[in-house]
């Protein structure tokens, strides 16, 4: 269980700084893009902790790990899609 949480943290950790710098490089004439990214990150930090806490309460650490891995997968999919379609 601990290994699964450590792996999720290891792979989730680099997504934020890389996406932040990547958005800034890809949209030099549109400074609002990084603002939208920051607002989205803040909204996610506001919305997901209570949801994950509820899942942890209901199903324990196994359900929490599954939910966290699902969020990791969704983040990786959206980042990969954006990176592939915004390449120049």
C-alpha cells in the first residue's frame, strides 16, 4: 500500500512544474494561459481533498489509492494529449 502511494506521489509530483513551464513556453503571447492554469490548480486543490477524504473514510486506503491512481491516469492522459496536439 505504501509503495503504491509513493509511486503515485512520484509520478504526480513532476506534472505541475512541467505543465506550468510548458504552458508558459507554448503561449508566449497569451499570459492569461498560466493564470487559467493556476486557477484550475487552485480549484482542484479545493475540490479534490474533500472527495478523496470521503473515499478514504468509506473504503479505506485501498479505495483511496485507487482514486489517487485514477487522478494520476487522467492527469497523464490530458497532459499527453495537450503535449501531442500543441507541439510545434
